[in-house]
C-alpha cells in the first residue's frame, strides 16, 4: 500500500512537471547569487487558487501560466510574478489595465511602469510584476536590475498600437480591453451597450480630465455584433457611417464605422477637432 | 474534524426559527432573475433560503441602516498598523454604534459567554492586502474583556493555508483556533491517502446554494473548489462550528464595485465558487447571505479600512494600495458595504480611474436590500463619522 502511494506521488509530481510550459524564471535570466524563498506554479484555472476572484481578469485576457518566485537578492526580498499570457496583446492588455502613475527607465525595453513598490513589464507574451516590501530607493534599484534582465531575456518588440493620432500621442495611457471584466474595471459606463456582446476588444484612451472624452476603437467579431452595438449605443438613431447621441450627463457619444466590424467612438465632452472628424463622414 | 456542541442542522434551524414576518416572500422552486441589461440570468434556489423565518439575530441585526465610520490619522505609519490606535478606533466605534458607555456592554449586545464565535477574515491577497492582524487582535482582546473565553473564538476563511500566509498563525494568535474549509495536510497535499479531498469533510451537504451554472474544474483547480456541479455547499464552520459570526473584511475594490461584507461572507462560506463569478457575481453576494447559516449568525461587520485598495482588487497590486486609516462598523452588512463603496468610488474618481458612478457596481446591494438583508439607499443610512488624532 505504502509502495503504491509512493508510486502515485511520483506519478503526480511527474505529471505536474510535465504540465508546466516553458515559462521564464529567475534562473533563466542569468541572475546570480539569489536565494528562492518561495516558488509555485499556477496553470490555467488554478489561478483561482492564487488570487481567487482576481483570476477572472487574467483568464478573460487569455492566460497560460503563472510562476511566482519570491527571491532574496542582495538583501532584498522581491516577489516575482511571471505571467505567460496567450499572446503579446493579452500581456499588454493585463499590463495596461494595472499601470498607474508610472515612472520609466531606459534600461527596460518593453512597456513598463515603475512605482515605489512595484515594477511592471509587458514584453512578448509576458506580463511580469516585481513587488518589494519596503519601497526603499535601494530596493527599487534591485527591482529595476531584475526587470532589466527579464526584458533582455525576452528580447521581443512591443506590440503595435492602432494608427490613430490621439493614441500615438498618449500611448503611455492607452489601455487594451478584451472583455466585460476589464471593461468594468476601467470604463464601466460602456457596459450599458457592450455587456451582452460576447466577442469584442477595445483600445481605449481614458480622459485626462473632465474636459476630454474617452476615445475608443472597438473591434467586433462580426457585423451582426457591430449592429447590436449600434442599436444599444445609439437607440432609435439611423447609423449609416456615423452617428451621435447627446448624453444625459452632458456631452456626446459619437461613433464612426471604419468597416463592418470596427468602430471609432468618443464619449464625453468632444472638442471641435474631434467633432469635425466624426461629422465629415456623417 | 472537531465539531462543536452547537451543531446546527437544517431541521433544528427550522425548529429554532421564529415563524413570523416573511410569509410574503416564501416561494417554491427555483427563480431566475433579470440582469440590468434585461437578459435572463441563470436560475438559483434563493426561494429555498426565504422559506426559513428570521430570528432576532437575523440580518440586518440590531442596528439596521446604521454605520459608524472611524478615521484615525495615525493608525498606519510606513505600512505599519498601530495596535493601540486600532483598539481606540474599535472602542469608539462600538460605543457609538451601540449607544453604550462601557465597551463590555457594547459587545454583550452581540455575543455572550459560552457561544462559539467565528471571526471571518479575508486573507485572499496575501500579506500585502488582507484583514490585518492588528484589527483581529483588537477584536479578540475586547471579546475576552467581555467574558468570551479564548477557546470559544476561532479565526476562519475558506482557505486554511491562505490564513497562515497572511499571518493568522498560532504564533500570532496563541490559543485561538484557526481553520478553513479548503485545507492541506502537513505534506502540502489537499487529499488523504485514498485521494479524497480533506475539504469534502468540511462542507455541509444539507445546506447549499444551487445555481443553474455548471462548475467544471481541472485537477489543479478542484481542491480550491472542493466540488463540481451546480451546488455550492456551505462550510460546516458556518452551519455547525460557529454560533455567531463577526465579519472582518478588508476595504477593497472589485472592478467598479467592492468586495466587502457581503462578498467576504458569500464567497468565503461556500464551495464551488469559480462558476459564480461570470454571470452571477452580484446575485451570489446577495443571495448566499440570505441563507440562514449566514443571515442568522452574522451579528457584526467590522471593515478593516486601515490599508485597502481602490483598483486592482481583489488581488494585491501595490500601486493601488493605500492607507484609508478607516474602520467601518455596523450590524447591517448592506449599509456598511454602501458606505465602503462610497469611500472607494470617491478615491477612484480622485485618482482618475473612474469618471462616473456605475449602477452595476452596487447592483448587489440593491439585490441584498430586496432580500431584506439591510439598507442600500444611502439617503436612509444613519452614517456616524468619528475622527481621532
């Protein structure tokens, strides 16, 4: 019985090892003289085991695996969360929704965000979060060194953002949304017309202040979903190429069909220039 | 597993209930709901919950619609929480809530010696963003002063191992039972030698939340869910082990909504929750709390808003973690959540994360109000603010 149990345990550990895809780790980036305090791997839905309800957002974007390695390096304890997402857009998306008040470093190639307690990096299919406990400047430097090593090891270029002037000008604020949970986090009012559309993605530029609109580029899976959106976002309004509706809270929602599954939308107080852009195609 | 003498079965729950009041909402069969967008949502067995008449402990408890908010500027310093300040905040808040002058009398309104008291904490987001050790220590200290034996107090959540990771250990809480529904053995295994999940012994199959959504999990996920299918079983911690529950969630956002009293109880008390996030998040938060093991046992809600988050929750994202320096206290979980929602919403606006309020964010509160669990309308809430230091 004991022997069978032992064989069973061996088999489980073998299968578990086999199930892990090749995820980048601290060893592979060439870090030396560190000590692993804690390590665990989460695959697919087992992410619920790590962060409970928080997992849904990652699963919505498309999540492959997470390696958590807490390391002691140069006297600092750094928690490295290495998320492998389904593609580079998913990695950028989950990063974009979680960055806030960022500082930047020329030593990191990919999209990144530096705060006192965290360095975040989106590069290739990876979203990497390095968390420190103290927020001290010296510990931030250690985090940056590790982030730079991760960045060099991935070596892939950043994702392409849509060629829209406002997006190019403010690309450090641009958010990629791939479903309802992400939408609810950063643009909840858009759920009013997108909640029941199953497949859509959105590039969204949040408003800096109340005088600016939220600008979004929405991609629908097909033309019928686009039609459903036009009905919900512009009820009772003829929508050929573009349309607008006055909002109760003030300002407008304006949209323009770029093709049968792509819509450019602005919502809020819309300045003359932007208004003109939408109206020329009305 | 140890069982207390205060075992509560479906049958004796009915016997002990006072058959008054709720006749109008008694229904049979399963009900389906309509979402905000007008589309039908999966049916649930909420009608089963409403068959049980309330008792004097039922939500919203002794002080419906009343919330005490205590702010202490020096309660957190450099990520360190002051136990002294927290104790002061808790004392002031309890006295204000109850209208008493002595702290022992205040606690005696909710718990009495001999009762098994379960402190429901939230350790989901690790050390960075879980119910603080300090607030739980303050609660235990005041309970003991009020005559509650240490042996009758337990700290609990769904996941025993997360409790330990967040600092709820025997070292920090000597003599206090610390337990969870989902658990591992000393070797780190979720299963015994026969392959049976330890968690299966800790759920009560007499009490379940049914929803017409199938839970299917891979082998790695199942230990965190305990069972698949359409039933979510209540933990025996609620149905058998605890006579009274004091709910101590942490002030966190969940998208444009919040994960406070109702969410902490609902998702913390049942199995097979993975299936409930997508279509039934709000319904689950409200409806699970309408079942007697929760509705009739949770006597007090103390929201730990010393350190909390306004974005990135329920997981811990350091750049969104902030010192709110606040504690919220009330017997009415809906009213407390409504005030907590307001605090987080204001912070999200201030930080330019959200422009305008989304009614979806508080849909679960309105559902809970319809189930008579408390007051969701902010205009009807008696909101007392206390500023210390």
